[in-house]
C-alpha cells in the first residue's frame, strides 16, 4: 500500500511526501480520521491531494494512505428514494442521518433479491442478472458491472440479502472468478459505457408550456437555466423534478444555501406523484451538497450525480438530472484551483473550466445500453451568474455545450411573471427533432373549428408565437418613442396578441393546483385555441372591426384564465371556449357589416 506524510495543508488542499506509488485521481485517506481525498497532482515523491471533508485540525506529519482505486461510488438498489451527500454517503434511509468525517458508505441496506440467470449462463458486461424488490418503491434490475463478463458459476437463491453480499460469481474467459453484489463500484469521473449513442426524437415532457412548446428538450438532451438571484431557478428545477416524465430523477443541490435545499429535503418525501399516486421519492435520488459542506466535495458531487443517472440509464430507464447550480460547482473548482496555485483564467476560473463543463454535458445521451435496452440521461442545470450577467464564463462556456438555453429574466421575475423564462433570449436546438412527436398530441385533441390545418400544427404555431413575441419587443420599443396610439392598428393588434400569448399561454404558476402541470394534450389544445384567436382577430381587423371591439369580446377573460380554470379532466371545455370564440367573432363581423 502506498503511504505518505502530510507536509503542508491549506483548506481542502494538502501536499504530502510519499513512499510507494500513488496514481493521479486515486482516492486517498488522510489522517487519523481517514478523511476522504483524491490525488490531483504528482511531482516525483510529492503529491497534492484535495480533501472532500472538513480538514480542520489536520496537521503536518499525519499519514496519507492510497486506496488503490480512483474516487468512486457504489451504485445499487439502495439509491432510489434516499438522500446522499456529494460523495454518495447516505443522509437518510436505513443509514445514519449525518455523515461523520471519515465515515464510509454506512451499513448496507437489505433487499429481496430474485435471480434471473442460471449457473452456466454466459453474461456480458452490464447484463441483468437479478431483480430487487424493495419494501416500498419500484423493482430494480441488478447489473453485472460493465467490465465484467463470463460464465455464471454461482448465483444466490431468491431471498433477503445485504446490498454488499456476493450474490453472483462470474468466471471470465481467462478463468478468473469475479464476485458480484447487487450494487457495484464505479469511478465517478469515468462515463459508464453504453453500446451505442442514439439520436432522440422524443421530448422530456416537462409540463411547462413555455418549455414543451417553445423550447423543448429531447430525452437525452441538455439544457442550461441561467438566471440571477430570485428569478426562479430552484422553483423551476423542483417543478420539473415533480412533473417531468422521466422514470428516475436525480436531484443535485450543489452549493446552494442550506435553506434552499431544505425545501427539497422536507417537501419531497411528502409529495405523491399525481399520475401514479405513489410517493415521488420512489423515483428520486437526492444528492445534497449545500454551501456549508466542504467545498471540494461539491466539485465531486456533480460527477457522483451523473454517475447515478447513468446507472439507472443502464437499466433501460429515462433519467433526468437536475443540478442546482453549476455556478457553485465552478466556484468550488475555482477555490481549489486557487489553493493549488494554478494560473487563473477568465473570471478567476481555471483554464480547464470549459473542458470540465464539456465532460459533464457530454454525459447526457440517449443510448442503447450494454444489455440492449434504450435509456437516457437528460441534464438540466441551473447557472447563477453574478449580477445576472450572461456573458460571464460559466454561462458562456455552458452555452457551447448545451442545446437548450432557458434564460430566466429578472424583469419578468420582478413582474411576478412565472416561469420567468425570457422568450427571446432562450432557445432550443431540439425543436426540429420533435415535430413528428407533437403530431400525435395535436391529433388527440378535438379539432374544434380549425379550418385548413397546416401539415405540422405545432411547428407552425410555435413559429407564429415566437415571431409574434419577437415583434412585440420591436413594437414596444417603437411605442415608447411615438406612443402606443400612434402605431398602425395592425401593429397594435400584434401587441395585443403577444400579450395574450404571454398571459394565457406562457404564464404558469408552479404553485397552482390546476396549472402546475400541463399535459401535451392540454398544451396542444391551448396552443391551437390561441393560434385560432390570432387568425380570427387579424381577419376581423382586416374586415374593419376596431381593435377596441375585439379586445372587448367576452370570451377573452376565460381565454386568459384557461390555464387556471380548465384542468386536465375537462379538456372538452377548450372546445366549448373555441365555439364561443368563433360565435363572438361572427357577431363582430355582422356588426361591422351593419355599420358599413
Ligand atoms: N414558476 C414559478 N411559479 C410561481 N412562483 C415562482 C416560480 N418561480 C419562482 N417563483 C417565486 O420566486 C421566488 C424565488 O425563486 P427561486 O427559485 O428560489 O429563485 P432562484 O433559485 O433563482 O434564486 C420563489 O420563492 C417563488 O415565490
Ligand atoms: Mg435557487
């Protein structure tokens, strides 16, 4: 075993003189408390390590021991439904509530195991060899570790076993026998292998209209959510964790203040999934690394979280990882880099910030797994740019690697317009991939009075809304100069319609009992209704109806409130509203005819 002696320590960084060979990125144990750390640089007999635990009290001369393995975590059936720290040591469940410095993984939980293979069977890496049925929650597959393959020489009978008990023995072609437990070790910085990366043409349905309809993300996609303080990043990520259609949610609270995380920690265990009626925690893993926890562990927590996500992906599941926030993670990187004496780059961040972000986002994917299934990891990460400035390094580098950018706008938030996603600063490069998927959602909604529907209603409506919102900004600027009343009626109408799109469609409270979630069918119905309104209003104006008359039509009030008032179980009412709208516009044109 390689050992050394601490020479120098500064915060979470220490230097040690060693005997024996340490490796880069090797996990190490430091001092009498066995604090967990990682080797970050080697120079002859001297190594530099960062320590993931509170290193107060560490002295020169204390021992540092190599573990012989890179920093890693144990992935297995004990993850779902539980809360962990950044190094995946449990903060809940059947293990201790608080992690003492130097504590390992804690006592393993026990699970009911059912073997799914027989002795003599050949198994490849990542194959399913058994199933676990926890007391509560979903059944989970037990996977052969990705780099283990061979013939099953021994498999446990059905029964209750500890998470770490050897339940399967596999003899490789070379004759070596590998022992396999229900869970296995995986180095967090190494992406888990998959058979193949697949393109994605299915959305992560978020239930938020502005996201699903205007800035959708595919399963296996990646989105960044930048926003200044108080613009709604945490509320949005929590809303998505509750409502999105992923099979498994990994929620990483990374460096935010403890009281923000407390919301998640207290609220989540009490929530039920409205679609299944089961506790939401059953599909959730929470990783909490708040600002009061050691800073270096925050740097590792993002890798722990994405490794957990990949582990569920490898079971053929769709996983969404919410990370709040990558700025705090980058700050940890900066702090440790500073202590290492590295040359600071832009904004004081180390030069490798960009490549670290790239490595992280690269792990988002829809894949064919080693066992032939399809699974995905979708990454959604918030960014808290200092003073809301999106040109700062973390935001600008993240932008290079994500395909969706959901920019939270301080002005919208101040006006209490939620979600405060800015429709012009935000974008999605995934929309084209999803056009066909939306044909189904639109097809399932009663067609209403819509005549001459375009080939792809969703794409057309989306384009129409975005153009209108773009026009709104231009016209508002003009109106500020010349006065709104000086604008030609067509432009005044455009402003009015843009307001309807904002108020009746994009505004959606995460705290509403009815509107916290909108199914694709409901979104399609609302989108179509507003699209039809815009067409009818333009037509009426062209035929001579004054804007004041259009703006006074009776259906407009229920139209603006439809998100709050027409719930998922009353979708037929959109049709009633559509008919009323057609009727009132017809009345308007008869009236206009009379006047003429
Ligand atoms: N989608 C939303 N619906 C309703 N209220 C919201 C929404 N998003 C944010 N808010 C309000 O804004 C406040 C601040 O949001 P929060 O997510 O904590 O901001 P951030 O994480 O960006 O600092 C919340 O406490 C809530 O009152
Ligand atoms: Mg927050």
